[in-house]
């Protein structure tokens, strides 16, 4: 029984479901088994989004709380909200931009406060400038793929998914595939430089 | 959405959403007619079939006006001898319940599968409803796939069952089956089959349910029900037992429950120790199979999504046959009845029943101390409904009425949240006008305001409106016409003039419909024009107060997401707005009272627009008392036209 449970989180419209679809297709290309549980409908209108990605010897769709191995998140608030799904010490790759919930008169925590709070619980937080770097690469909607690139280099993802399979999955499943492949590579490079520095 | 993978090459393995796998299975079986009304979590089945139909030239696919019509149409098609599919969400079956019950008496000629997509956990629904009860109540067999992994096979089996017994079959799916992606192997599609047409052969003794016929058919139905139960006991594809035949424990795993049971038993190394009965066709209860498997066991555990339906039926059966095993399930309080199944909850049940000491899925949960703001879904930046709510609230203030807002099902349900809080009741599709009828007559001097969307108006608003005219119910009906069924992902409806097959349909006018029903005061306003809205709502409220009759206003403006998509297709883009800092007084009206998600407050309280989120609707420029909002460039007239007229492709 070997499995990898990935929690994807963010705000409706950020490309979380597309990211899940790329990962799922990359697992298929790599010859593995995958289950992706999504949220649709009412919950997608700018609301909080969680997608459960389960790889390996798995049957059921949902990751139980405290069982996730890894999180990729496009919003720090949502990363903190869904950290209950993670095992102690899990890696969390999170974008540095907070999308404030548009509710009148609410207090928004800062990125530092969120990171500190998660680190205190023993999570390994890697803050990734995914949105900013994707914009720089001329692909503002490619933040999800930059995040995948950054996490691929340094996490257990490598044990389950081949890099060529990700490239192939991007090519087959995303619009502007070449631009997204470029963003994936930049994400990988960003992580390499961060690791060696 | 297209869901192109529904037409994957035969023999290929592809990642597919459960709902797309249902569509693929229906095509592989040879479905020739498919009707539906959109509703989460069922919508993608028909979206995928709609795509397939456009490419392959078949089957016939339609978005029907509502679920009742969708089912009636599918019954009609099935009576001509072809296989038909009607898809809807769980509460849609309530709307279709009348023909559903009759269909069991009549039976079908071709095949008829009714998809009921239940939503335990209420991710996008007003209730948690287990529609397997409908199967029992209406004498219609229920097929319930063991997870998305079995979606394609299960719908093919459901069609075969229907064809074999000439009887409708309910396929019950749930959110985690419909909206979960898994790897599916594509089979062959016979294009001639999906394009075929039927012929109706008259048989009034069967198809006209007058009492003299219905009494005979009722006898036949009850007899057929027992035969189908025997058949399901033999159906090895859907129902079978595995594991240790001599175990003292039987785990009865129904539908998706099988996946939870199997994963947990495998993790604990118990797959060969206990007996696992997988039921993917649980209604009518496969009695002989269940009795066979239950005989002599000490413990019987039931794992099912929703109510303890099969547990309850089984316990009655066990009582009749003197089986006295210890039962564990939702009915005995060992598993929570509300919400969705989850691995840790099912593991807890199994641990208790089997006396397991170690648990794998019940891990200690870490909760960071930081206080997080909630993030409920909101009206999108540029949503025409925000402008309408704003204008309506101002009109209501001016007319000095204490309003009651009878809300309805759609994106405008989000008006329940601050800052608007303009949905006092939300019951079901069409309930806005219906409840307003009662509110209008049960209270003195009130003007209930019914708020209903365009698709919902055609779905179930028309009878309520007829009633309001007939009984002279003083109410204001506001029809929010955003040119699509938006919440479920932009399907067309009768007011659009585009069909599911992409061919032209007839565009119905909401104004003509209202006038035709006898509403004397009918007006159309530009949903994006706040001043016009305020004036027209005010005058309509005054009319209702004076005349004590219904008035109706259509607020027309396209869903901004639809306008953006239409713009991308023709290369027309909106121009974002920005804040002129010299003019902004930090009053906060735009980000508090109007609450556009693209507008934030800066540290000094002045407004700031996130240009990435701004859709260039220009609503903020209309509400700002200080003219602080301005477009960053000249706004293309073509964009302003698309905002008003875009429609689904």
C-alpha cells in the first residue's frame, strides 16, 4: 500500500481544477493510478476551493483530515484553512499573494502571520512567487503551473510522476501549452536556485 | 464546457470526470435521446453528450425547460423503442416525480435511465436528499455505481437492465462519483445506433393510465418487482461478494461505500479475512443474495452514502428470516447520518465493529491558531445582479416600504450575504413567485418582491405568475435575465434561442410570456444601468401599492463571464477602471455597500481596483458620489454591447 495524497487549494477561478487535471494526466502518463475529487457549482464563485488528489494504491475520493502528504496552494489564507488535511511536517508550497475575501469590515491576516502560524505547527512552508513569476513570463494565468514546477523539484512528487509526463500532460490539456511548459521549467529552476543558495 | 475526452479513442485510457464517464457509457450503450435540466452535480453528463452530438450528429440531446419536461420527453422517446436518458440533480427528481411514478406502471419499449445526482454534504444544494427512496416508493430499480471507477460500466448495466425488463431504471450518483476524475478505458461507439429513430406503436391498455388499466398494471408491477429482485441477486457485474466466505463478519458496501470499505480493509490487511458484499444495484433489494450472505454471520456492517436505506430494508428482511446478527450502520447510530462518507469516519465504524486497535485514517489533526476570514462564494466582479440589488434597495428605500424579498435558486441566491441581505426566503426552483403569492395575501399592505432568474422563470416561474395574475396578488416580480443558466456553468435555456445540439432554437420572450399571462405592468430595464433601475423599480412598487396587482420587471444584462467569453472569441476586451486618488474621499461606499470583489480599501481607506479582477462593467463609476472611478482607456462600444447581449454558444 503506497500512496501520495496532495491537497490543492485556492480561490475559485485561480486554476486549481486545471492544475489537478494536469497532475492527474501526468500520473496516467507515468503509468500510475489517480483519483481527483473536485468542487463545482456554487462553491466556485470566488469561494474557497479544495481539490483532493490521491495517487497510488487508493480507492476512495477524499483525503481524510491529517492524512495529506503535500499541499500546493495559490492563496495563503486557503493554505492555512486546509492545512487540517495535512500530516505533521508536510510541505506546503504557497503563492505569496493574498486574495482578500470581499466581505465588508473583516480583518485579513498578513502573509508573515500565516507563515509563522503554520511553521509553529511544524509544517515546511515554501513561499513561491508563482503569480509574479508567471506574469513576468507573460503568462499571468500560469501561476498554477509555476507552483507545480517549484514543488516538483523538491518534493516527493518526483517518485510518482515523471517530468516528461508533466510536459506531455500540459501539452495535451492546457491552452497555450508552450507558454505553460516554459512556466513549469521556470518554476523548477526557481526551486533549484533556492535549494542551492 | 466541452468535455472533449468523452470522445476519446476506443481502447485508450483517459482521465475523466465521473459525469463524463456516464456520458461515455451512455454513448457506448447506444443512447439515442438525452434530455436534462442543468443542476449540480449532474450537469456535465449532458454537457458532454451535447458536445458528442455536435461532433457525431447524434444522439438527440436537449436542455429541457425543467426536469418534469425532461423526464416526460425521455419517456416519450423510450416509448418509441429507442434508449433514452434523463439527467437531473436530486431535487430535480422532485419536480419530475409525477411522471416518474407513472413511468413504472407503463414501462418502456426501448430503455429509460433516469440519472439522479444526489448531493450529500450540500455542496451546491438546498437539501440532502437520498433518492434511492424514490426507487422504493415508485417501484423503479436503482443502480448506484461503486465510485467513479465504475461509472461507465454502471450506466451501461442500468440501460441493459431497463431494456431487459422494459422498465425505467434510476441511476443514483452522488457528488463524489460525479465530480471525481479517474482513469477510464474508452470502448467502441456505434454511431448508427446513437442516431437511430424510433416508432411509436399504440397500446392504450399500457400507455393510458385510466383506473381500469392502472389497476391491472399495478398488479403486474408488484409481481415484476419481485422478479427484478431475483435478477439483481444474480447480476454478478453489479452485485457480488468477495473475501472470506466463512467470516463471522459481513460488510455490505453500497455504491461508493464499496470504495471506502475496500481501501480501509486493504490498508488493515483484512480483505481476505472478512466477507465483503458489493451492491451496485441495491433496489429492489437483492433478497436472496443478501440472505445467502447474511446467514450465520455474527456481525453485519452497512456502509452507504446518504440515509440508511439499504440497512433499513435489510433489517426488515433479516427479521422475517430470523437472522439476528449484530448490525452496525447509520441506522444503529454507529455512523453519522448527515454529510458525506469519509475514510476516517468509515474506519472508525469498522474499528468499532471489528475491534481494530490501530487506525490509519484517524490521525491527529493540526489546526493552526491563526484566525482566518471566511470566504463564501460571492457575486463576481461585474455581475449585473450586484447593480440590480443596489438599485432595488435604493428604490425600496425611496418607496418607504418594508420589503420582503422572496428569493430563488441561482447565482442571485448569493444576495443572501452581506452587504445586500436581499433574499428572505429561498426554497426551491420557482419558489420566489409562489411564496410571494402567499406573503401578499397573508399580510396587509405588504409588497413582496419576488426575485427570480431567467432560466428559473421558464423552469417553474410561469405557473406562479399565472396564479399571481388570477388571484391579483400584489407583488413585484424582478426577473434577472443574464442570458444563461449561470450557476451551473452557462447552459442555454428557452429564452436564448440556442439548443444543446448547437442548432438554432426559438428564442422566447420573457416580456411576451408575462404579458400573455395577463401581467399588465411589464417593463424591461438595462441591468447595468443603476439610475434607470432605481427609477423603474420605484415606479413599479408604487403601481403595486396603488393597483394591488402584480408588476414585472425584466432586468436584462449578460452574465459577465459569458460576456468575457464571447469577447475573447471575437477579440473584444473590457477596459479596466481605476481610482482617481484626488477625487476619492475614502467613504467606502464602493467596497462596503456595493462590495465589488475587484475593489479593495487601501490603508488610508481610499479605494483601489485590482485590474486583474476588474471586468470593466462600469458599475462603480455609477455609484461613486465623487466621480472617482474612470476607465483606464476608451471603452469599446462593442464591449458594452456584449455586456448586454452575449449568450451561450
